[in-house]
C-alpha cells in the first residue's frame, strides 16, 4: 500500500499531465517552412510521400536511396510542389561510409540540419526463417546500423538546431510476427537503441528529440507485393496520410507515434508496465558522473 502511494500515484499523475500537455500542442505546416530535412528511402513508398509533404510545407529537402532515376523525379516534383530547395544523393545504405557521407553532404548543401528522417529498409520477402544468416546481417546493417551511423553523423548539427531524429519502425518492431524474423530483429533493435539514447539525452540535456514511428500496414507497392497471398483481408492505410503523421510526430517532438494500427493495438501497446518500469529503474541510477559541465 505504501509502495502504491509512493510510486504509482505520482506516476499516474505524471502520465495524465504528460498526455494533457502533449494533446495541447497543435501541428502547423509552417513549422516545417525553411527547415532542413533529410529523408532516406525516398525513391518510392512512404519516403517519397514524406518528401512531397515536406516540399508542400516549404522545407529544404535532401532525399536519398539507391535508384538515381527515381530520385531525380522525386526532386523535380518537390520543386514543383514548393520546396525551398531539393537535392538527391544516391547510394546504398549497406555502405556505412556512404551513410555518414550523405549526412555530411546534405548538411553542406542545406547549411545545417533540423530533421533527419530514417526510413529506408532492405527489401525482404515474407517467408520462414531458413537459416539465412546473410539476410539477418544485411537487415541489421541496412535497417539498423546505418540508422545509428547517420544519427551519429547528424548529432552535432541537430544539437545546434535543437533538431529532431525521426525513426520509422513498425508494429513488427513492438510485437513479434512470423515470416519476418530478420526484419523484426532490426526493428526491435531500433526501439532498444533509440529509446535508450533518448533517456541519455534527457539526463544529459541534449535537446534533440527522438520520435519512434510505429507503423501498421501501409498501401505502398512493396508492402502490397510482400503480403500478397500471405495475409488476407487486411486494410492498408494511405501512405500520404502516414507520411504526414510521421512529420507531425517529429515536428511536435513526440517520443512515439502510432499510425495505421487498430485502436486495440494502440491501447494495448501503450504498455504502462514498460513505462512504469522505465521510470522506476532510472531512479536507482547514479547518472551524475555522466553529466559534463
Ligand atoms: N509499407 C508498410 O506497410 C509498412 C509497415 C510498417 C512499417 N513500414 C516502414 O516504413 C518504411 C518505408 O516503407 P515503404 O513501404 O515505404 O518501403 P518501400 O516502398 O519499399 O521503400 C523503401 C525505400 O528504401 C530504399 N532502399 C532499399 N534498399 C536500400 C539500400 N540498400 N540503400 C538505400 N536505400 C535503400 C528504396 O529505394 P532504392 O530501392 O532505390 O534504394 C526505397 O526508397 C520502412 O522503414 C518500413 O519498415 C512500412
Ligand atoms: C535551442 O534551445 C535553447 C534553449 O531553449 C535556446 O536557447 C536556443 O536559442 C535554441 N536554438 C535554436 C537554434 O533554436
Ligand atoms: C528544445 O528545443 C525546442 C525546439 O527548438 C524548444 O522549443 C525547447 O524550448 C527546447 N528545450 C529546452 C529544454 O531547451
């Protein structure tokens, strides 16, 4: 009972305050006007849709993916839609030197960085895990390690701008599903890594927000092809709206956003158990020795 009073009650009040506060903030497209944004995996799908949303809001965009031809078209359309500037850098995120260089070059092109949107993924078919360790390594490199590499390269610029890191994950990065073990591993890893450094930023007063996007089924060509004949009767949400919700989440500096999930999924994934344990665990840490100046 004493425990309940000491911990649970204050935590509950904190949650209420937090939800009340975050619900009060309102998104305005002007928030992105003139902002400098990198979008990865932007040659098609949700990434392409994000580039167009940002362009309409008058942002500077640098898009990246492997296919140069697609990126050229995306850049041209961004300029038509009103982007403050639009450029592309083509290459593969299997190469960590490229991942780092994209950030450096984009920073030079735009003169800084306000938002890094990490969205690309290695294409994976839905199938039983058949001892394909190569696929696991590739998925971890492209879907996880390159995200870490890019965020490391971007951090100095993001610190300067009080900027935002936006990490596109999946419902499959919160709940295990069959047939996508390698993909799931990389998406769970994103939660582990980025939710962990979010705690460090909060303690060490690094004012860079981290938004983890928990996305359900979206109507991109890749996703529709991947599930075809395997998952039926699934309603896919529109990629344009998904793109907008991801950008909103980043601009409002939210820790997590949920899009394209059922109400039940969102309610159950709210996971108060995890939040309470996070809070209680941190209390027993002596973080002072890690705080400089
Ligand atoms: N669609 C869904 O139902 C769904 C559901 C949950 C989460 N998500 C998440 O949403 C994000 C986007 O998904 P999407 O459906 O829009 O995917 P998509 O249409 O397949 O687009 C993937 C993007 O990644 C790029 N890419 C692939 N391999 C790459 C590599 N080695 N190096 C650099 N870029 C590479 C692709 O361009 P190139 O081929 O030109 O390189 C493309 O631009 C992903 O993080 C995904 O996990 C999607
Ligand atoms: C970043 O935030 C700090 C503290 O709120 C503020 O003093 C500073 O001017 C901000 N910098 C930018 C570029 O917004
Ligand atoms: C962090 O940056 C945001 C965006 O510039 C700003 O609104 C906020 O006041 C800053 N917070 C702190 C604690 O500096």
